[in-house]
C-alpha cells in the first residue's frame, strides 16, 4: 500500500491552494496538533493521567497514536472515490466503489 496515494482533505480554505492534502500528512498533522494542545492543557493532561493510571509520557504517546488513526476509514476506496478525479490522479485507475458507510464508522469497525 502506498500511503501517499490517498487524499485526506480535498476542499482547501484557500481556493488558490493545493487541490488536496494527503491523508498520511493530514493524520500526522492532527496527531501533532492534538499532542501539543494536550501538553499545553496541564489540567486536562493531569486528569487523563489520573483516570488512566499512565504516566504523562505514555499518555501523550498513546493519545498521539490514537489521534493519528482518527481518519483511518478514509483509506477505503468508497471514501476516496468521493473525488473520482483525485482517485484517478493518485491511484492511477478508476473506481466504481460507492461511499455507503461513513469513514468514521469504517474506522470504528476496524
């Protein structure tokens, strides 16, 4: 599997910006930002440490890992085919898959 053949965001805020954001990059961006936000929110971090029994370093690693998986369902062909133009550009072929199960539900199933 080529992780650089999947888009994660395809509607940029800036119309002159890129047409898509790769899914691998989007997932890592979300994980990195989430980690920084949790590190800065000492009260939330300490509550999670207390509730999980993990030390802060382990908690941050685990939260970062799970955040990186937040859009795992977007790897499904059905989701990727919401933009057939990008599917074809990134994967080099067409798809007939429909988006019948939401990507968040697919990720949850996994």
